[in-house]
């Protein structure tokens, strides 16, 4: 049994805490909201994020960060990108280099264009950077909480750290693979949220499966193109954190990004959509960051650019689709060979 602290009591953090608890670990689930921590302890529920689900007795809610991290063997960050640096700074004095340090958040930071692991390493410094583990893959929190079969990937610059995370999480319904492509695993998990917004927009406009299939396929090419430019391995995007995560996020009502995109396609403006969602839609922030990063790296990402124009420049959704459909002629195999070029 290990003492594992999960920082972030949203749906995904809570679901992962449940996996750890089912594996027999002593789990501390930290929330920045005292009432949420109290609900976890008094009712064994987290109804805002996982309604109707009873949490295992092995999960204890915490509001005081220092207590949650006291003598922890492993720490898992599961907070939105916009809150990540603040939480890291609060946690820093309570962390040790002997702990297994993991994150399961998906996003890119605007302006700095840093991945989550880079944000953590920058705030914590050495010797933490080499030890960070990312957990990612096609995994709706609602299904994980119900113990439905799920597969994910863990990656780190040190294989031994990945294997420690694998041992913590793996069980008969939650299968965990390791992958040495640290950059690719993080990039895939972040960028798929942009394409999920697009899939929701397409459905919200009333377009059919043909349009969504094209969006997912060409979206995957964009993800791989940028990932490879940043040092990722192309094959990673054919795996769980590429096409796997795209499928699950672009085709399900469980996906916040898909639901937000659907409302945008129906004609709602972005502030109203975010208000109605009531939870973080990570793809919005990631779209801004990746649009900036693509321009910086001179990578052509027309789908991402179109969604950026819709979100931040007020462009009409149908015009975005029209512009994508009327781009210049090209050869698909030539395009793919560029997209996946090492």
C-alpha cells in the first residue's frame, strides 16, 4: 500500500483517485474548496463532478495542502493548466525528490507554449524534471469511475518512473502501457481537445459523419505534424494518446470539449458556452496556445487556425468550414508524408 496524494478533485482527479483506492492505496484527494473536501469525507461523494457515484472509503478529502502531502509516496497533479503553476508553487515546499511525481492534465500554456511537464519542471527545478510522469489516453472519468475497461499510457524521461506509475494504477479494468515518447504523449493529450471542439462544432452545425470523419483524420495529421516538429515520434499518434484519445473525445457526450463545440455550432457565443458548461473546457485555452505555437514553429494547422478564428476572432462557424473545404488542391499521400516526416 502506498500513500498517494491527488491534487485536483474534478471529475478526472476523482476518477483516478478511485482507481488508486481500488488498488488498495491510501488516497488523499485535495480540493481548493473546503466544502468539497467535507462532502468527500462526510458523504463519500463528489456530486458536482461524478453525480451518483459513491467514493471508496480509502479516499480522504483534504483542503489543507500541507496535510494532504505529508509523507506521501506519490503525488498526482490533476488541475487545469491555468491553475497549475499556482498549485505547484503551493505544493513545492512539501514535495521531495523521492516521491513519484505524476500529472494527468492535458493542455498547453498560452504565451509560454509549455507542456504541463515543462511547467512543473520550471517551477520545481532540478532534480524533478527528469522524474515527471504523464498519464494520458482515451479515458472518460465517468466510465473509469464505473470500472469500465479503460487503457491509458504513462511516459517519463526515466523508464523506471513510468514503471512505478504503471504499478500504482494498473488493475484488471484499468490497463496501463508505458511509452518512451514523453513529448508525443503530452502533445497528443493536449491537442486532441482542439479537434474535439471541432467535432462538436461540426455536429452542432448539423453536418454528418462524413464531415466528422474528415475532421478527425486531418486533425490527427495536424497533431502529428506539430508533435514531430517538437521532437515527438510519429507512431505515438497512431496509439492511445493519438487516435485513441481523438476517438473517445470527438464522439461522446461525456467530452466537455465536444459538448462546448456542439453549442458553438448551434450558435451560442463563447462566454455563454463556458458559463453553461460550469467546468473548465481545456480545449479553448489550448487552441490559443497551439495557434501561437504553430505560427512560431511555422507549422501549417488549418483546422486549429479555423477554430481559433471562431473562438477568438468571432468568425462564423459555417464560414470556417467553407474556408477549410475550399483550400487549395493537394495530394493526400504527399500531405501525409509531410505530416508524419521525421
